[in-house]
C-alpha cells in the first residue's frame, strides 16, 4: 500500500515514511492510493475476532512495510483490557429504540483520542528504534489531545514530548491529568497566554526548518494518517457488536470537530462496511453542519468561534476535512488544491457545484447541530431513562443521531469522552457530580511537574535545546 497527497504530489510513499510526518510536502493530506475492499467472506471471518486481532487485520491492509509478526505484536500490546478497561475494548450499551452507545473513552485519559494515540505511541517507539532515531514531539493543547499524547508517549524510548498549554485555562482535572505525569520524557510547559499563543509558538518553531531538522521536531496532531487508520477499527467492531449477519446495515452518529473521527468512518464505509448513514454532529460551531446542509464550507475567525460546553468540538476549521472532499471530487487533486489552497486561503470559503453536492448522499453523510440547552436536556433525559450519565460531546452526538433514525437500522453513537472530564455541565444537568474511574479519584492532589514560561518562542526553543 502506498500513500499520495490530496493536492497532487504523486510521489508514492510507504506507511513508515508518512508515519512520522504531518502534511505532505505540497500542503495536502496523505491518503492511501485506494481503499482495500472487504468482501462478505472477510467480514464473516472478522466477526469472530478479538479487538486486537481485528486491529491487526485492518492495519495489515494499509501497512506493508512492517513485518506482520511485529505489527501483530504492536496491536496486541496496545489493545488490552488493562489499558481500555474491558475485554471487548469498545463495548456497546443499549439506549432503547435501536440506539447504542459505543464506549471509546475508557482509555487512560477518558476520551476517544486514546484509541488511536495509544497505538501511535507504540508505532513511534518501534519505528524510531528501527531507524536508530529519536523524536521530539512539540504540541499545543487546551485539553484532550495533549493528555492523550502524553499518556501514549510516556516512558517510550526515543521520544520526548514538549506540550504547551495556556496557564490556568484548562480544567483542574485536565491539568492534573497532564501535570501529574512524572516521566522524564514528558515536559509540560504552562504558557502565560491563551491557546492561540501556544499554537503560534508551535508554528513558529516548526517553521524554523533548521531548528526543526536539528532537534528532530515532530507532531502528533489529528491529520496523522496512522491516527485515522487506528480509528477505522472501532467502526468495524461497533458494526459486529450491533449486528448478527452481514446483510444488516448500521448508522454511526459522531460528535465532530476536526473531522478525524468521522473520516475514519468514511474510510470504513469506502472499504465496504455496511454503514447506512454517517451522522455528523457539531455544537454551536457548525462549520461542518453548514457544509453538509448547503455545500458551502466557510471557515470561522477566532471571534466567530464560540466557547461551548463541548469544548473539544470548538473549531474554526476542520483539519481533516480535505480528505473527504478529495474523495467527493472523485480524487481530483487539482480541484481539491483549488478549493483548499486558493479559495479557503484567499476567500475563507468555497462552495461545491450542485452536481458535487448531490454526490454527498452516496457517501452516506447527513448532519445536524446541537446547543448547550440541547446538551443539558439530553444528559438529563439519558440519565432519567437509562440510568446512564453521558458527557457533553457524546450528548451532541446522541441528540443529532436521534434526528436521523431509520427503522430497523441500529444507530451507534460514539462516546467520545467520559462525563468526569466535563463535570460542570453534568452538575448543571443532574445536580450532582459525575462519577470517576477509581484510578482518577483525587488526582488533583498529586504532585505536579510543569514549568511556567512567558509566550516567547526563544525561551521555548532554549528549553527544547536543553532537554532534547
Ligand atoms: C477530539 C474530540 C472530538 C472531535 O473529534 P474530531 O476527530 O476532531 O472530529 C469530539 N469529542 C471529544 C471528547 C474529543 O476529544
């Protein structure tokens, strides 16, 4: 299997070459040259597999430059009950009327990003050892991504993590999750500024190509193809858990921000997984809902980006969206580049043609959005009717998923975080604190390991130089 860019760079690269990369050199995103089709016999065989075995089978279709035995060992090491809490890894829970909740948030940081990031940690360690190289991961976070990256990379050979976060602006729980890590290769940098300052520093460091090469700076953001690939697995696992035969179809409702999670569902569907609908749910930041309803993709300014109670979906543009548009346009790289490189960068928006818009239905996508009041009502109702407390992002997914039910087609809502992470809204909805997994009780009181720094690129560079 080889990988190409959505913007026309035709150089075909192997998986190991793109594993440690971000964007393709032409600014596009990497995609496989084709989606390997899954036939009925394969689906039947996969139905009986454990999660780790299923992960291996899917990864092996896209990764042919890591020996199969090694890949199998990496999948087995990643998807364990010890890390994800149950033998099924992503079990389903019924919420009546054919609606299911698929648990993706029982990993170390209580959000679905662990599903991919835990594999990425093991893949990075493996590949760096194979090359005899090291990597310094530099990132900016306002919560979920940073902690998932740190828990995936902690203690890994050959990898350091330098994670910038806005000082005092994460929730006490999120701060405790990250800052309580005592591993020598994890460096928490609390920047005196806001999230955008952190992100600007990361950009400035990454744009210094000499520094970047010299200190082997890398990233683990959501455009990484390996992260997306790892997420494909749970769509298959969810399908098998909700159906008995391959003649059945299911729909998935996906709380969306950067379009990474649901893009994995798109890949699963392109492989032939019987998915009827991919229901994209946004919060008040409805960039993507607007596109799927109108055909216009208009990125928002930071002034137009709302701070909501499902903060991990507060995006102004969706960094993985170009992958879907490339497929929607019949993989026309010139047109994709025109829309993203020219129209988005120059005018902040594009509109697809009526013909292109009409094609969206054949990809299964529908969408909707949700407000704070919707989240509160959905959390309350789900608690009352099913004695189940869901988090705010999952509530966005459930609310919109219910608007797209088809008789006889299970609707699987992806649970993207546990309620413990977003306690304030749970208290507002239910009048009580959400429960916490035993390992997380009292983490706010643990000793913290972090350093405070002004929003100053030179100071961050100096720190990296000293600790790389
Ligand atoms: C990251 C995140 C999302 C959004 O996922 P995308 O892949 O960016 O669409 C939704 N919910 C939670 C809890 C998240 O952490």
